[in-house]
C-alpha cells in the first residue's frame, strides 16, 4: 500500500494533536483527527506559548492570531517572600519572538482548529479510538462513534491523546516516573496587586511553598497557582486583592517520560509521551515541538529518527523541570537561604542568564 493513499490518523484534538494535524495539512498530507470528547475544551489549562512554539506555528498562519489574542510576557521574576531575587528579561533575546504569549489553552485550541478547518480538516468529536493493530505498511484502527464501529486503515497513527493515552497503553509502553507529594491549586482570578501585566512572577514562601502568577487576557485576569493548602490570597504579595475566582482546578504533578516515543508505525506526542512540572511553562510547548517535528518527518522522511530525538529532549526537559521544582519547594531554612543567595549570583552572569532565558523559551532544543 502506498503511504499517501490514506490519511494519517491523529488521536486527540488538544493543542498537540491539532498542531500535528495542522502541520500535516499545511504540507499537503491527508489527515484525520478524532477525539472521544463531545467537543472542544472550555478550560484554560496551559497558558504559556513560548518563542519556539510561535516559530513552529508561524508557517501555518496561527502565530499572528496568537500574538493578537494573547498577553505579551516580556520577563520572569523570582521572589523570596517580598524580595525580588532574580529577573529573566526575554526581550533581550536575539529572536523575532523575544516574548512569550499568555493565552488560555482553550483559546489556543480554537485558533488551531480554525486554521485546520480552513484547510478542509474538521475534528471528529465524539469519536473514540478503541483498538488498533499494525503490519509492515498499515495501521488498522477501530473507531467508535454513537455506538457505531468503523475500521480504518492509515499509514501512521499519532497518539496525542493525553497523559492517560489509549495509544500508549495499547502499545504496552512503560511510563516511568513519579508524582510529587504536594497537591496544587490552579485558579484564574480577577486580581489587583503590585505585579505588572507583562511579566510572570514566582514567589517562594516558607515551608516549601510557591505562589505563581501570570496575566491572561481579560480585565485584571491572572492565572495563579500554588502548592500550599491555604487560600491563595494568604500567599500573595502585600498589596494584592483577589476579587473573583473564575476557574479552579486541583491536581497532583507527575514527572514521567515514556520508554519509547514510537513503535513501528505508531507514534506518541505531548502528554502521551511526557508529563512534568509546569516550571518553565514547557508542557504544551514541548508537545507542539513533538507534533511539528513528527508531521514534518512523515511528509519529508526520517520518521525513524523521531523517537530517539524527542526522547532525548523530553528526558532533558523533564529532568530540568524536576530540578527547578525541587529547588522552588525547599523546606529547610538553610537550603532556602542558600538558594536565595546563589540564584541572584547565577542569573547575574550574562551567559547563564541568556541560557536560562533561551531554555525557558524552548530555543535550546530547536
């Protein structure tokens, strides 16, 4: 069977699956994208779209829409209590996207889906991938919609179906790693306070606590997150008033990387392949990198190199976010004092500052 005779099948219509399908369609490859959910998510979830994602999505025409819709983030500040100990200035980067965009994931998905629709591809909602097998040339997949079963043939299957991936489970691929002890609160709130609307702020509080805030589109709207059980207002800096909670979710953070990103003609992208702390805002962006890389390899050749490359990048990023998370959650007073002394010294060094800013923006893995 010729690989171009049937559409590539993408399972999962979150930002990663949408990015993969969009890049395939842009490059002229037939694609079909399915999702067992009834429709698009309305939750804000992932917020940051970094420089690398903006660069990767640029050829599809989505980047200008994200830039118009989101909030420009030009710096990141670290605070120990009410004392600022370090700043990373993204605007100093030598890159056309020397900023990140803050945009709720639901809005990013809308923009991706709209661009995909303009290329004649619609998400097949309420369509579940329930089983599949493969031979040397074809993936044979079973899709179920409204109780009706359909068997399809595809040259490739892309599993972009999240942390509980059906594709990963049916491939029997291990997902080694662990969960952090703390339960996190994530909220979108209307908030007034001392922090600007062009910056992300991370505040270390006693006993290993973290308070994180990033502005999102909307009057006085911020995404905040904390690993402490107290009400977030009690952890915010002086002068902060939280007026309204718009959305809230509690979750536990894991750090895991799948044992392989591919098995024969089946591939994994995004949370199906790696999950980690939100430190650095890499999660959705790393998935978009996976998706775009895979789509370009499917069209241009080189799919055999996908698994090794993406596995190495994911292992590095997950290890890095694990170190950042543990550094932020230090409980010993002595360890916190050492951190608060060393971090400003490291960030003051221009090479270190440049490396950290590029890493945060995904530019070191391009």
